[in-house]
């Protein structure tokens, strides 16, 4: 009987055991046994970074915490409101 081209991947009780297994082996020997990965990537959304004065950033963070929101959400809300006033 011919030797199987691909090996069977053993079962593991933890992620650490799985990582240890593949750290010492070639994943290519097991690729046929692995399920196909399906996922979507949204590359349309972009993050823009802007430098803020440290004191201003601190005050924004305090206000955001008091409103139970993130500083990012607070800044975006305020900027949208400001832009709408100018339109």
C-alpha cells in the first residue's frame, strides 16, 4: 500500500499544544486536512491619524469618560456637528 501523501492532524486540548505541534513540523503536510478559511475584508474604511496637543487629548479623554464613550467617538461627533454648522 502506498504511503499517504498527507498526514492526519491529531486533536489538541489547548491552543498551546497546537502551536507547539506546528512549531516543530511543516504545515504543508497537513494543509489538505485543514478547513477552508472564509472571511470578508473591508478595505474601504480608513483610519486617519491627527496629532493632538497632549493637554487637549487629556481633556477630551476626561470628557469622553464622563459621557461613557470613547474619545474617538466624541471627536467624530463634535467634528460632524462643527462641519454641519459651516454647511
